C-alpha cells in the first residue's frame, strides 16, 4: 500500500470553484440563483442555422464495438449529431449569447467519437471517447481544456497552454455522462481593452472535479472570431468530428450587479458567557465603536470573549430571493437583512426575499474562547448573481489529506458510506493500477460500487480519532440499496431476501491470487460460494465469476437493480437510464429475468452452479 498526501491540492479543492470553504462555524451555499433555463429541445429553434447532421430525437443509444454510430428513436428532448458521408458535420451555435455562466448537461459519445463544447464559441472543453484509456490524461482527452495554437511554431510545438483533466472520469460509449462547468468570461474596460482573462472556475465530469480555477490566457484552437475575445459569445458544439448526443442542457447566466455593503459601523462588547441571539446589545456598554470599510472579526481591541456587532446598508439592485451564509470561523454569529432574521448560531445560512433599494443589515460575530482563527465574512448569491464573498480571508482546513494510491493491486478494509443507507461496516475496497476499483460488502456478498480514476481518500478514517470511513476518489457508480447477491425465491416474482434470517450466511474472508487480487468466500443456504472480481482489459470495467457448490433448486442471483433495465442485445443490458452496462457471459443455461422489485426493476437469474458477467461503465 502506498500513501500519498497533497496539501496544496486539498486547499485548492476546498476553496476555489463554488467557494466551498472549511472551518468551524463556516457554511457555504452553492450558487443556486441566476438567470437560468434549460434549452428546449423540442426542435432546433434554440440554435442558429443548424446543419443537416443535427436532429432532435426522443432517445439515443450507441453500438458497442461499432465506431461512430448512434441509433435514434423518434420523439423530442435529445439533441443528436450524426455526421457522415451524406451529412457533412457542422458546428452548432446557440442563439443565446452568454458571459458568466454555469453550464450543466448530459452527453453521450459514440464509440471512437470526438466533439467539444466551446464556451463563448472560443474556449473548448474536449469531449472524446476516452473509455479504456489507462495512461495519464492529456488536454485532448475527455474533459480536457484544449490547446491554443500557433502555426508559426515548429512541428511539435504548435500547441500550447492546454490543460489535462485531473483524472480520467469518462464513461463508456452509449452511457450518459454529466458535465458541470462554472465559467467566468473575460473582463473589458470602457475602452474595450481586456483587463482580465477568462477562467474555468470549476468543472466536474461524472461527479469528479477535473478543473479548478484555470485561467484561460486566450481562445483555444479553432475558436470563432479569428482569436479575438468578447464579453459575450454563443455556446458552440463541435459537429464535424463524430456522432454525439446531448440532453438536459441548462444554462445559468450571471449578469446582474452585486449587492454592496456600505456605511458599516461596528460596536464591540466584552462577553464571557455564551452569546444568545435575543440579547439586547443596546443595554450593554461597548468597549469600542467606529466605522469599518469591510467586515472583519478583528475590529476593536479584543481578541477573545467578545461580541462584534455591525450595522450598515445592503444596496440591492435587483429584487428577488437571495441566499446568504456567514463565515464565523472561531465563533458564531447572527444575520439580519431588511430586519428579517436569516440565521444564527455556528451554522448561519438562509434565504431572504428582498426588494431593490438600500436595506438595513445587521451582522453579529460572537467569540467566546480562543479556539480557531477568528474570521468573519458574508457570502451572497441572488438573481443573476454568482455567489461571492466579502470579509476576512478564509483559512482553509490545514488537514493534510491521506490519499491511498493503487499503483499495484491494493486492498483496504474500512467503513463505507452509502447515501440514504447505514454505513457498510465490513467494506473491502480493492484498487488496481488500471484505475478501476470496487468495494465489496462482506456482510452481504454484494458488489457495492465501482469507480474509475484515483483510489481512496482515508482522511476520515485515520486523521486524529477518525471514524473509520474511506471515500472513493473517482467517477463512482453505485449499485443501489445494499442487498444479498444470492437468495432463495419461492417463485419468480417473490420479494428478494431482506436480511440473513434463515440463510445461514457466514462470511469466510478472501484468498489472494499471485497478483494479490482477492476471491471472496462465504457460505449461504448450506452451500460454499466463491466470488472472484477482476478488472477487464484496458480498465473498461470488471468481470465477476460466482461459483456455488451444490446450489438449491430455488437459488437466484440478483445482478442489478434500477429505475430502468433494458436488454439492448442478447445478454447485454443497460441499467438505470443508461448509467452502466451488464453483459452476461455464462449463466449455465439459466434464463435471466427483468422483474419489478421493491426499488424499481431487478435483473435476476437462477443459479446453476457457475455464473459470470461483466460490468462496463
């Protein structure tokens, strides 16, 4: 096992982007307010002069093993590009022109396909079928910020200033991938001269942060406008390289003026007891008062056991609902806006419906000890306003993260969180140098999750007292509510076994092969079971082989559950709205069944002694 720690990366991940900061009493809200909307995909009217390769469909799917091929179904809601010999592909431009935006969308690549998203038509995020790529990603891989280009340079040096994604978080062709981008447009002065470069504040691919706070010195290769830059530009989708599909394209624009805190006056009071939000400070004697240019926890002469009160004006340009969060690091606080209480205590956050105009604001910071670094500031977001911060600099959590790198086959036992369910307390996570990893539940003989990318963060497990929990660090695919893989059914539609009562389940640990890969063993219903899980070629997924000695006649295996399970060809299923594939290789002649279950659809198959299948994702 190799442990690596990266304090700088952790600090960046904790601060840049949507301004997610750490520290006692500090809570951040994501930028949920903006001029926002989903592009309607009932037709192509959201785009200018769409070429013949673009169409609207009701559904789309890829064909594994067949390059540059997508199949469509009639309907609406999916934007599809199918370039070919008869339909020359052209780039697609939105009618909308944007500056600062949050962009969120799903996309699907055909096998071997290539496309890209150009923000403002000038700055490209690459879309590529990078499934099965085990080498370190480059700027031309899926999710990369494409290179700039200079034709006057020698061969091999023409491309420059490209940015690779932090890790390969790609999914297989024919699966929906999810992209979120927070983009800041370049800034210009009154004379039209650029005074600040464009920036990718944050980009996430399939739930993994792949870029943070990347400054874009200029347009990438192939940009519109001959390399110029503008305050506004269209969303542009590359259409001449390969088959690709999109859905749920959502754009939030941020173009409104920020609210301003003005006329701040502070009063600081000496307090030894815990401050209560209903305390009437007008009855207390102030140790110091004065005007303040900005919020700070350090106004006045006191350094501990004090309450600091600010009163002033919040100048609001745009009426609407606003989100607020106080940074009260090293203490607690209270916030009132327009005489409305927004929140109080160590977790001050809330919403307020505000009119335009000059509104009274009151902010209190209470420090009752000497723990932590005192810090006070206010986060705000509103209609057309990306979340911003004013106040003391935030001190990121100084904890050096403990990262486990699977440069060879690696096994780690820990607790593992499953959203909405109790912890998996006997979780075994298995990492591979092919960058495909999985977690196995020893209490149920279940495959809990697989992921692609980096292995584990174990900071919660080993830092200070710890809570025993490890966290996957890549693009994660969970397999539903924890369940027993094997169960006896009185009939094909009988409910799946909910617990171990009557099963005789006994875990027997695991054995390692010559490459340190585990095969899990347990007993259930009087039979001995071996469960071998191996990474497939090129890291495209995992292969699982379950062997049961003398299985009962009514023994079944539950292979998958999800809202939707479709067989797209013989023995190949796509699960949960095209989230992952299951390919059945050997069921001993048994017939698999897709049926209704307690959590949606279930794929079950009778167990005849040996069962093998692959999960591709």
